[in-house]
C-alpha cells in the first residue's frame, strides 16, 4: 500500500473516508498495527501513563518522546507517524517550540508533531508549519493542563467553553494545522467543529461525527483493567490472555514439562 501522508489525511475528509488512528510507543506494537492497516500512528505522551506508569503526562521529556518515536518509526512502512510534543517543550517560546519540533522530526523521523491548546499556541504553530513540519492540533480535554482543569471530566459542556473551542478550531486551521484531535467533548460540539472546518477532526470521546477516531492501543487491546471511560471500546482481553500465557509457562517450568525433548539441543 502507498505511504500515507498528511495530504492523504486531508483528502480523506474531503472524500468522506473515515480516518483510523491508534497510539504506539515501541517498534513491535507499531509494526503490528501498521501491518494491520492503520492510517495514522500517534506516539502519544500517554506513554507517560501506559509505558512509564506515571499518573499524568506532565513528567514526559522531549528526549524520552524522541526515543519512543524513533522506535515506532523503525516499525512503520505505510502509516503516517505523528508524535506528541511533551509538556514544556513548546509553551515557553515559539523558538523553543520550533527547536523541539525540529529535533522530533530530524532525530526520530516522524512525519509531524501534535501539540495541545488553542489561542496561546497559534503563533507557535504557524512558525512550526512554516518551517515545513506538519502540525496536528489537540483541543478539549488536553491532559497536559490537568492541574488547571483539576479533573478528567468531559470539557466544553458550558456555552462559553464550547464557543471558545470552536473559535480555537478555526484558528488552528488558519495557522496551518493539517488535522485536530478533539478529546472528551460533547458529540454535538464535535459535529459542529467537524462541519465548520475543512481539515479533519480525530475524536476520542467526541462522538461519531468526527472525521476519524483515535484510542490508546493498550486500552483498546484490553491490556489495562482499571481505565473504564464511557468512550472506550475494548477489542480484545489481552490482560486475560497474557495472564493465562504467563501462568501456563510458570506451571510448565515448575512441573518440568518445559522444555521438552524437542525444545533442547542434542
Ligand atoms: O497521548 C495520547 O495518547 C493522545 C491521544 C489520546 C489523542 O494525545
Ligand atoms: Na497526548
């Protein structure tokens, strides 16, 4: 299959074809989901939660994200690979943001970066896009601002925040973003945003009218048991499958069943 580019993603919206996106943080997982035919792989800073075991995405560093992204890129042949810029790698100045985005592209080999927020990051996004680095926006529940929100509850349920989000979406399009993630907002608002901008929206907990959907791969594979938001659909119970496999191995080692005659050298 032909390599997927940011232009492919934009065209998919125009053609009414839905965009599939999943996260990955390592070579093996990236290879599996790329070969399965995913459109976009996001090296999310959710690596902080699912790979490193932190409670928030705040501790993630740019060097750690570059490491994860470089591992993913080596596993991918077809999908578009986008990596999150982590907290404090783009907020201080546009110049620092451009250096961070540039490092991510040069050192990891991703095809674009994602960063969170609206109005405060518009100038920064223009600068990164002008340098030739595609940018994906991210509005709604932006986890890097968790200490400002104080809760992971659904965002923009009030008119003022909803109005602001719609305005931010327009600004992101104008600044040159090739798409926008909408996280945990009312489906009606996500639909409105999707209708009003020409770049694709990719939703997580943002309803069926978005141009695409994204989930954290560990969540949709059922590797986590504790995280149960309304928006999550589990496509496997890998927690149970892996537990069974590990327990079978332990049993076979303890009983002496493993290794067998065929599994040793003469
Ligand atoms: O880090 C992440 O996994 C994300 C997606 C949930 C959009 O930003
Ligand atoms: Na993220």
